[in-house]
C-alpha cells in the first residue's frame, strides 16, 4: 500500500488501451452498435470472449494465484475508459469488476467463491450481482424479497450473486426468472430477476456478504467514473472534429467565439474528470483508507461531466446530432443512465460530507 497518488498512465496501461481500442474499432464500431440496438440483443457476438479471454481483461482484478491476471483497478479503469468511449455493450462492469470484487472478498474463506472467481476471471462465466444498478456502495442491504428490479446485464449472466437475509448465494441463471425491461440505455440491458429461496450455493453468511457486496459496489462506483471519463473525452473529440469540418458563412462553425467558449469549458470539465477518475482507480488499486471518499468525489463529479459532454455533442452537431442514425444519442443515453448507477450524485455528496466530517447544510 502506498500513500502517493499517481494519476499518470504507465506503459503497460497504454499498451492495454491500444489493444482494447483496436478490438472495439474492429468489432464494435458505431455502425455495428446502431444495428444491434434494433434487435433484442445488443451484445456483439464473440466480442465478450475476445475481450475477456483473448485480451484477458476479465481477470485484471484477480491475483494470479486465484486464476486472474494479477493487475489492478488502474488497468481495469483503462479498459472501462475505452468501453465508455465506444459505448460498448459488454458485461464488464458488472461481472469483471463488481462481481469479481465481491467474490475476491470471499475467496479466502469460501471454496465455492474461489472456484467461481476463477471461472469469472477466465471469462468463461459471467457473474452478475442481483442488486439494482442504482444501489450505492455505502449502505448495501439484502433486497426485501425474491425479486430484484433494474439488474444490469442480467440477460448475459451465467450465474447471479444473490444477497439474502441469511447470506450471499450463487444462483445459476437457469434457476432464476429473468424478465427483460426496456432501459433508457439500450446498450446496457436491465431486467427483473426473481430467485426462489433455497436455490443456489451459499457463499457466505450475512456479515461477510454485506461487507463483500459493499466492496464490490465501491469498486463498481469508482471504476464507473473511468467509463464516464472515456465517454466524455470521446464526445469532446467528436464535437471538436465536427465543428472544424462543418462550415457556415464560409467559416468553420468551431471558429465562432460562443462555440469556442463552450468547448473550452467542456475541456476543463474533462480534465477535472480525468483527475478524479484516475485518483479513484489509484486509491482502489493501492487499498488506501481514503478510497471511499475518493470514489465518492469521482462519482459526484464525473457523472455530471459525462452528461454535459454528451449533451454538448448532440447540440453542437446540429440537426444530424438529433437523428437515430448518428451515434450521439448512444452516448447521451449511456451518460444519463450512468448518472443514476451506483447512487446518484446527491447520494455521493452526502457520503463526502459524512466521510470528510463536513456536515451537509440542512
């Protein structure tokens, strides 16, 4: 564990970014995604296998001795930046981050959890926590009944991690009822998941399971900031590119002072988001005591930046930005959906006040 925060990218992280970006450009470009969301299945066939197994991204958070790659949250954050840039529909955040962290917290004391963790790290199994996508990491509690709404990537799951009053259970997907719902973000499917009491394998008791789920949600919230960062960066890049190419009155529209100011403000927002997201990933990787506070700061800030960047991308593209054929709406819907994921900004602001001992205004 180190007390020094490092916001710079290492050579290994840059190489990982290049590999993931090349894969997504080849297999999951915007034209492909626009075609997939017209169907009931947004997932690009074979993409998860290439990302999780071919590149090895599914096991980045898992030590080599437990079947993973032995990397850290910093490398996983780089993957999520690229997935956010491309608005890619894969169950990475739910399975390779949140579920993997939950299982990692239990692996030393639970053989079933260790075995499932190795399968998740290899990419052979997609594990999805049966908790609402909107659940914040600060006060996770078992759901009141057998049904849970707004479970992200449930339709892709092989196994669900189900919190119950008596502990955490691993329930095979074929023993659960999954009812797809129509989400705002068509690239991140949501569903209602129902599991009957008595089904599945018990992984841990109530106390250990609450701590594990909290750890998983904290990692999910912290690395979601990197997804939001990648989305915001791509929106800014595309907006700058378009306003350089689009002409009015024989001038690029990007040369108009009012638009320059809007993009300059957005650039400053993105720089701040990069610092916040990198700090959260580094704090999680180093296991620092201030990780919950750093994650709360990142989420309170980055969620708003992603939405503003996507809104500006739509507006500054003019009429074409409002069309279904242009990918700007994919970014906007992902940004708005992410704003509620793992707790809204207000929930994280409350956490900042509590964690930093700064009483919130009444």
